[in-house]
C-alpha cells in the first residue's frame, strides 16, 4: 500500500477505526470543558453546547465500536481477544455506556428545567476513567500490532 495514495489509505480494511475513534473522545472532552465553563461563567449557552457535544459523542460512539470490531475481524481474523486488545474492548464498552448514561441524565435534566444535579458531575468524573484508560490501552495495542 502506498501511504501517499488517499484511496488506498481510506479503503484499507483496518483504516476506519483509528480515524473514527477520535470523534466520541474529543466530543466528550469538549463537552466536559463546556460544562465547566458554563458553571464558571454561569453561561447557559455553554451548557447548551456541552449538551450537544455530549449527544454527538453518544451518537458517534457506536460507529467507533463497530469499526473497532470490524478491524478486529479483518486484521486478526476473529482471533480470541486477550491482553490489551480485550482491555481495549471492555473499556470501550464501559466508556460508551457511561457516555450514553450521561446523555440520558442530561436529557432528563433539560426536560425538567432544573439545575444540573450533583450526581451528573459524579458520573461525568467516573466516565472520564474508562475513556482515559481506553485511550491508553489503544496506544499499547497500536504499538504492538
């Protein structure tokens, strides 16, 4: 494969996952930043931006997981998951679940027009763990394979 050929790079069987995975991670992190700015500045526009970034992260997470599963099937031909690759999958599922849970909490909070409950921020902090751990596990998977 010629690395400068765009068609070859985009249509490689494993190439989509490393591209797609950045969207839910970045959108989640930006959502947290907007939430913190909304609290600090008492700015409802920032809270709205945080909500839509979190929603976008939740909507893109299944595509990232699906592309990772496809890459596993294509590259490793469905070999048994073990080690860092298994950790990568488990943390990806945990992070995606936490992002969806946060999105549901935020959706209910917006429907009731209440202040953001403290439990939301506890879940927000807890969700950061699987997202961060998954990023670290993916680095080790990429370095070895």
